[in-house]
């Protein structure tokens, strides 16, 4: 029998189901990644309900939970923190789509991870509350998320060292090695690891180069098939 539970959650992915329902992937504080069947979201009478299912929406949920079921149900929901800028600013909106897809593609655990949830919740609030959009936010987020996923870069940077993506640290290996990035991009990565979001200011080429490195880095450390469609949105936006 299902029991009711209160938990905060972060909306990540939505798929249509039937004529008016959806299947929502939500990362919850209490149960980790969960899949919910939600009826009536796409009906003409439920326009206000769809606002809860935007990328990265921060939700307060009352859910039915059965550990032996793959598809759960939501009893009621409200905003845990309602956005004031993300849906209305094109840069933040694109970044939220990228981050939501990144989390959807990388988090698999159906169990609580309070440290990860707190990091995600605080980062999303920071993205929404920043007065002006920071074009590097998603990149720093991606770098810092990798630590929670178990393969965060080790910041042992010194001059003449280059980052070895396979080993996850800076190395003296020859730069022709397949998984070692060039010195200038290695320095950028070190600066990202040691800087706050306010201190970092990359130009377009630096941002593009480092994003491509991080995408390849994730591909090396995750199961085959990791790819983010939303990268194309960011690339077009920042061009």
C-alpha cells in the first residue's frame, strides 16, 4: 500500500502520456530520482498546472511512494521557490534547459542524497536570483556537479601541467596523449576550479573550448551514449 510523503523536488524532464497526462522525472530530496504519472496536465482545463513542470522548477510535493513500483503518483504540489527570472530571460532559460537535461542524463540513484540535493537547489536559486545572466554559469555548474557524480577534476594544477581527462587530474604527460587537453584550456579549467561564479569571465572561444572539454570528460566517465541535445541551444545563443 502506498504511503503519503512530503518532499521537495526538482523538475527535470517531461514526456507526454496519453491524451492529457505526462510522465515527469523529478529529483526528490527524500527518494532521489523518481518517475511520476500526472494526469490532466495537458488538458484545456489545466493550463495553470503546467507551470509546475518547467525545467528546474523547485517543488514542494506530497507523493504516494511505493519502493516496489517504478511509476509513482503525486497527491499535491506547490512551489518551494517560485522563479522570478529564469522563465523570462533567454540566457537563463537556455541554461536551465541545459542543466535540467544534464541532470536527467546523469543522475540515476533512487535514494536520498542530501548533499547533492542541497547543492542543486542552492545553485538553481542562485541562477534565478542573479541580477544579470552569467554566460558561464552552466559551465561552472557542470564542473562542480562532476564531483558529486564521482569524477570531479583534482585541482593539482602547476605551470606546465595539462589536464588528463582520463585520470581526472593535471599531469606532465605529453600533450599529444589522446585524453590530455592543451595548456591554455587546462589553465582555464584550473581557474574555474578555483574561482567563484562572480570572478570568472570567459570570452566566447574560451567558453566553447572548455564546454567541449567537459562534454568529452563526462563521456569518458559515464556509460556509452551520453549526449546533450541542449548544447545546440547554448551554442546558437552565445554565437
